[in-house]
């Protein structure tokens, strides 16, 4: 697809057109695609569900590759539990739901994070004190030159919302070590996580989840509240009344509104609390 509006492919529902959006059907297809883009001098980026990115209103003169059609999930019994392998383009919540149906435990605390497996591993997504890297065994990646490699929990550079996976690398698949448990218990934990998310997060509006990272273990919303910023707006972008670390799109916000609001939060939190907030979301297509 050509000149695709990123409003349709990001959870914040802002952003101008991307030059190309391409869905490879399998690994071989992806290798050929990467080679072709290289030959034509076109930069490739990997897009998951677009739930942690804000794309500029100008858009992206790049090719976005989405591997959401390259899907597989395999389970096998191993010595220490259940070895589950899942493709990078699969839905994280869909995978956790399937684990729950089978009574396999390990990722319940991440239930309802709206990203793909690949996006979640790259960002080392987490919630309720757990991270996707906790039960991780192996990640298969391919770089933009077509080289396939394998990384593990130990050498993958996983820390709070960080991994060593580069923008030029694509997560093809990930293996987790899960534990067998009472199905009722696993499903109950998932239900709890879902209800807490619904209670705490403004799920009824487009957003990118938490905008800022925690600072030394302190959640960013505390500083934003302390600076008296809850509810303030720039254009149609607002700080949620329900959760101060969420910026919500009230309808027709632009990426520029969101960026301006983020800059305002950083400035005022620094002036009030002496704390420098660091973004958890990524900005695509903005000038450095
Ligand atoms: C309502 C809401 C709630 C959220 N709650 C949480 C939460 O509790 N905890 C949390 O950590 N996050 C949360 N998020 C943020 C977001 O969902 C996660 O960071 C998620 O893991 C991003 O996945 P994605 O597929 O949407 O990635 P994208 O936003 O598409 O991309 C994010 C990054 O991952 C890269 N990427 C995507 N796919 C691949 C791939 N296959 N291989 C390599 N790189 C790839 C992209 O290039 C980009 O660098 C929330 C977001 C929303 C909207």
C-alpha cells in the first residue's frame, strides 16, 4: 500500500502518510523485500500495532513493514515447563488469552497490553511489576541485511522498557518458558488485570498508553499531578483526568498538539519537581 495515513495504524490516531506499508507473508518474502528496499535505497521500519509510537503530521518517507500476517504459535512440553514459541507479529493479548485457555502461566500481568509480541519485546513492555522478558528464553531476529540471529534473556540487554534490539532489526519469533497451572487461576489473574486496567486507564479514548517512564521507581503520573497538569489541553490533546501519564486524543488532535503538550509537561514537571521526564513513547518522523 502507498501513502497510507498513520491515523489508521496508530492507537493515538494521529500522523501523516507513510510512503509504503508492506505485509510480507512469510520469512522468505521478508528477506526478498528487505533486499529490494536496500537496492532502492529506501529505509525500512518495523511497525507492530502502533501503540507506542507518535508519527508526525508530515508523515514518513519510509517503508513500514508489518509482519502481522506471518503468524504461528507452537507449544511443547519441556523439562522445566511449557516451551511456547510465537511469531513476532502475533497479538500479545491474543497469545496470553490462548495460554490462559490452556492453563499456561507466565504473562498474565501483561494481559490487555495492546501491542504485538515483536513491539512488546523490543520495548520490554511490562505491567503490574512484570516484564515480557521475565519468562523469555529466546528471540529470533532478522536485520535489514537479511541476517538472522538469536538473542537470549541474558544477552538481549533487557531492562526497564529497554532491550538491545535495534530499529534495523525485526523480531521474527520469541520463545517463552511457561508453567502449567490451574486454568481457573490463570484466567482469574487475567480477569483481575483487565479490570484494574479498565479502572485505571482511559481506555475509551485513543492514546499511546503511558507517555513517560517511571523515574527511579516513582510513576510519572505522580509528578504530572504534583505539577497541577491533570486535564490541561493543547488543541485536542489532553492529559487524562483518569490517569495523568496518559495523553488522550479528544477527537481531532494533531501530532503537533501531542508533541507540544509533551514538551509542556516536561518543562513544568522540571520546574515544579526538579525531575526530568523521559518519554516511553517513540516519535517517528519528527526533526531530531
Ligand atoms: C491503552 C494502552 C495501554 C498500554 N499499556 C502498556 C503497559 O501496561 N505496559 C507497557 O509496557 N506498554 C503499554 N502500552 C504501550 C504499548 O502497547 C507497548 O509498548 C507495546 O509493546 C508496543 O507494541 P506495538 O506492537 O504496538 O509496537 P509499535 O508501537 O508498533 O512499535 C514500538 C516499537 O517496537 C518496534 N517493533 C514493532 N514490531 C516489531 C518487530 N516485529 N520487530 C522489531 N521491532 C518491532 C517498532 O519499530 C518500535 O520501535 C500501552 C499502550 C496503550 C495504547
